[in-house]
C-alpha cells in the first residue's frame, strides 16, 4: 500500500466535509471527473473513494502517472503494445486502459501529457476503442470510467497552446477541488495522530514493517506524543507539500526524537525556522534530507538526475527538500546556477533542462541574495 493511502480522507473541517459529500454524489454517476489541487493533497485518495463508492467497485482501480515518462513509453503503458512493435517487445502487453475494463482508470498529472498523447486520449474518450502501439487497427472497445487529476492550471495551459481545449471539456464533466492543508489547518492534529500510529506500527513491526540493512525491523520508542509548542508549530507551518509532506515530516520527527514527548527542538529545521525559533549552531544541527543528498552529489559525485530527480518524481522527497538542496548549491556557487549544475554533476547541455525542471516544480530560488 502506498504511504499516501494511509492518510485516508481524514478531517472534520468544513472543506473536507463538503468534499466527502461531493464524492458520495459523484460516485453514483458515470461522469468523468477532473480532480484539481496542489501536489500532495491526496487527489488519488479522492479518486479511490469515488471508485469504491461506485457500482464499479468490484472491478479494478488502475492508477497511471502521466508525468516523468517519455511519450512513447506513456503511450505503451496506457494503450498497450503488440509483439515486435519495438525493441524489447517480446510479447503482447495490455495497457492500463485494458486492465481497467469495467473499472476505473486514474490519470494523475494529466497536464503533463504531450499534445500528441492528448490527441490519442481524446480519441479514446470519444470512441472507447483501443489501438495498441504497433497495431494498424483498433484492438477493441473497453468500458472504463476515467478520472483525471492535475496540479496545473489547465485553463492557462490552454491559453499557452499546451493543452487541448476539447480534451479539457471531455475530462472536466465534474470538477472536484481538494483543499490544501493551509485551507484546513484544524485537520492537522487529526492527521498527526493518525500518522503517529501508522509510523509506530510500521517501525515497531506491526502491520507492514520496514527492515533495516541487517534484515531487522527498526524500532521507535513507544508512546510518543507532541508537546503543545511543537503541535502549534506544526499547525502554523504552511506545508507546501501538503499531506504527503506532513506524513514524511512525522516519520522524520519520530525517528529523530530523543524522548517520549516530541519538543520544538525535535522538529525539522524548516518548520522551526518558519516559526522563528532560534536554531542550534550549525555544527550541532542534525542532518536533513537535503544534507544527505548534497553529500551524495558533492562527495560521492552522483548526478542530480540519477539521485534526486527519481526520488522527487516518485514522491519520496518533497519540493521543500529540493529547494533546500538548491539553496545549498547556490550558497556554494555564490548564486551562479551554471556552477550549481556543474556541482550537481550535470553535463553542460543539461543546464536548461535543470532550470526548466526547477521552474516547473517551483523550486527555483532567487539567486541575487547569494551573490553578496
């Protein structure tokens, strides 16, 4: 089970109560749904809830992330391919749409599709026919409910000519918006309590344990709780990575906490800094995710594209982790992004690709303050 699924749709705030009511209504229809919201808010959870409440619940729910895959691979994953269609295609392979027949397919980050892929998806939505890669005819029809999600402004992409307007209207039959944590801060204590239990169970051998390098289950101290000041800091933090970031932060806190009660000093650096808490001297500061990644890039000479990029795209690290890493690079490079790219072991021709990645994922920081 994915970590994000552990969060469920937890919360009693007005936005979450309204969202659950909408999910209950939408589940009874066959209409296509477009789910919007920031990264990490739980859009897949909403899609799963719609599927679970529908008459398709007995069939498969098939998720598909449309970002991070080359166009040809995305086409093969979505529509399937026939034997011999490309090097390595040793057999026919069904695509996600075929696997989801009579069920639901969830297209996450649909705004990242190329225009050609958008055209192929539009044709499928209009006809229901599957044409596999390497085939010159339609394979057949499937009965699939399509739920799509994005954290992008599709209307803006349409204006820029990067997203098809006709596809937008096909997908946006029913629109659900998932609120950010900033819009439902009253739910944060409930989520923290949930993640505390989930993390302790996972590390202490209950449920789904995670073994360390010796094959043993890592143990955390029992009966962890949050001191009032620590809880207030967590509630006030803006959470740019939303629920996903909150869960990752909770695990970091529990792993590093020194006692049964989590204090303000046990919180991650970015949360304490946001609250204006005086930080320890640098030599005493505990290592962060960015510290470990920076060491791999600088000391072990690993590449950004093989070390950092996959972790971010697989949602193992947050946008804030990448920003902190970029911040460390700019400090060493004195504000020069070309030098940062070199420090991160990229080829010169990858410089623009690096900047485009940072802009796209809102990780590019102003460089002037580092040139002092």
